[in-house]
C-alpha cells in the first residue's frame, strides 16, 4: 500500500433547526435532513473513490445532549462508512464537550461498544489507525480545550497567556516527537488559529478564549496535512505544510449565503455564496517519507442556498410593487431562489413601512423554501446609551449584539438567539 486516500470535514452541528420546519414525511425538522443529506454526499464520495480514512474535526451535534434520534441518524452514516471498510476518526469539539468533566460526551458510545473502524479523539495524543499491508495512519489529535482547562492543571502564574501558549506548544511538540516518519501522519485539531478569518455571525457568539498561533501548530513539519475544525469559514492558512479549515458541511445562516444588492436602476451587485463541502487528498510514499500527492481538492456539496436581497429605496408609488420589481431584477441577474432561504432586506421611509405587503413579497419568491421580509426605516433615529447600538441595524443583528453584552448568558446564548430570532420573524411576518 503506497497511497492513503482521505477526506477531511468538520462542524456538522446536527440538530440545528433555525429557520426550518417539519418535514411532512418524517416529522423531523428539514434542517436536520439537510445536514444528513450533505453527510450522505460525503459518504458517497468516500465509497466511490475508495477512501481509506475519513477525518472529522469536531462538533458533531448542536450541543452536548443530542436526542436519541439525532444519535441514530449520525450512527447510521458511520455504519455505512464502516461497512464499506472505511476508517473514521472523530475528534471532539466544543459542542461535543459536556459542561461537567464527570459526564460522558455523546461520542463515547462508540468506544463503549468498541465499534470497529471508528476511533474517537478525545485526548491530545497520537492515535494509530491500522490500514492494509502494515501501513498505519498516525493521527495527532488536539481536541477542543478551554482556558480554564489548561490553567486548572498548572500552578499559579503571573502570565497565564504565556503559560497557556507554552503548554500548547509542548503538547504539539510532544505529538510531533512521537510520529514515526516511516508511516503516514496527519494532524486533526478543533481550535481557533489566530490567523483564521471568522464570519460575523460566528464571531458574535465568541469562538474560544484561547487562540493558537499558526507557527506553534505547524512548525514541526511532522505531519503531511493539518485538518482543522471550529471555524465555519473554509480557508487555507498555509500551503507548506498544508493547514486548512474545511468549514461547516451545511450553511448555518445568512452570513454564509449570497447577497444581492439591487439599486434603483435595477442594477444588481452580487456577492457570491460561501461554498460548503470537504477536502479530498492523498498521501503517497516517496522513498522513506509520506507526503501529499498534489494539492488537496475541495469538493463542494449541495448545501441549501441562503440569499439576502438588499433593497434601499425612496418609493414614490406602491412600495410593494417596487420591491417585487427589484426581486425580479435579482432573478434576472442570476439569483436562483429555488429551495432557498431568502431574506428581503428593505430600507425605506418610515411613512411607507405600513404600505409594504409582506405576503405579496413572499409570494414573489414562491419557489423559495422560506422567505422573510426585514424592514428598516431610513429615518429611524433611536437614542442609545451603548455605542455598539448607535449605528443603524436590523432587529436580528441588534439581538445578537445585545446577547454579546450579556456574558452571564453565554452558556445559553445559542438557544436564546434561536428563540429571539423566531420571535422577531413571527412579529415582523
């Protein structure tokens, strides 16, 4: 065996239901089916291309306590891969970790049942995965960790940041030192690398209280590929060695979708959506070393579209007809609303707000999976004390910014955001 074929993906977040509604055939929220469909696409590629190992870099479920139904849906896909002879490495992310150390994480069941072909990375160590012909893939794992976790294992220090960085550096170095250069080796981490670009919505919730320097992570050269999870935005941080976030497998919200700004003259400026998918790459043996066989390839999946149509106008006639005309301009410019989440963001004079017929606007994109209308009055002037709320913003953005100010709500921020967004959409519909 002189070639190892691999897939790298991350941030499944199975159980996220924002914006979805029940599927009539199953009763499950359609967003759950969306995530499972993307995972099925990945499984098909793994089967068709004879992939040996699938690397998953953390955040399997929405939170640490998935329902039995969600656990079954994920287990069915893992069993599909195992039956095809494909090994699976599952790294623990922050959404997989229980709030108490004594509690089991949702992936421990695979170890308890000794599921063949599935390896759980819940410790910072080197995991061997036996393949064919004596080849053993070495996976250096860095599961998610918090500042408090690191400091709890150390004596008091005057410079905790330096202490944490030193501890991370030592852990990465230890993993590298244990690598056998005669066998293939990859690195899997669920962490926030300091050079990563973070989407606005993900930054709102706060990513991590520790940022890992790229130089600390990838300076050893012991691993042929660095597979990362935690940041939903796909990006390559380094090509030598290759360090990349695969991004989430399915879109989470409008920040990851397409934006079409439609001007008064029907001119449309489109900002393309963020592609979702996974990396496919091969390791080959050249002499006494294993290296990448060419550049890893990003494979896009059919993630559900999210499209924001931004319209700013000073309507002199029927504002609803004007908005619908702008939507048609976006459609003519190439915006495809079929099965998409669509947000029509309209800015107009406050006096025209009551004349906007939301139902007619939603009917104009009847082919969409869901359409919401967000209206901002151009002459709104609200006195605020907090400078973070001084600029004009929509209701949902204001909600997110407010939640950001309440550190005491941090553990429940995602659920509060979901409930708040649902209430806003119900009131404004």
